[in-house]
């Protein structure tokens, strides 16, 4: 039997592979972020952390890879160490108004 060329293959395996790259389960999302799966479970329970949703007949929790990466970028921008605009040392110096005690 001759070997099949890539044009003879059905699109189903490619679509499954694309889906696997687009969505991650809790374990894979935790690995992607460098966290423990437990941390993601706690954050999900508290409605914190990266966006997730349930998908499929069993309602498994999944994360979009793009959403995880966007969430990481948001965290970087919210941190004064990564965002110079938020660094209090870069803020204009505030002056005190003269205090006048009331009589």
C-alpha cells in the first residue's frame, strides 16, 4: 500500500491538534503559567486569575492560550516594576499645603 500524502489526509486530525493548541486543561494551563493546578483551582473558585470556562459534555474547565498570554501581559502592566508609569518613584513630587490650626 502506498504511503499517503499530506493532501490525502482528512482535516480531522489537524483540527484536533489545532484545538489542543488553542485550549488547555487546568494541568496544562498551570504548566504554561508556571503555577500549580491547585493555584488555578483556587483562583477560579475566587473568580480571580486568568479567564476560564467549561467546555464539552463533561463540562471540563479549559483556558484559551491567547487569554492566558493576554492575562500575563495585563499582570505585567499592572506591576510598577514592569510599568514605569506606575512606579511611585517616577511620580511628580507632591508638596504639602501649610497647616493652619483653627482657633
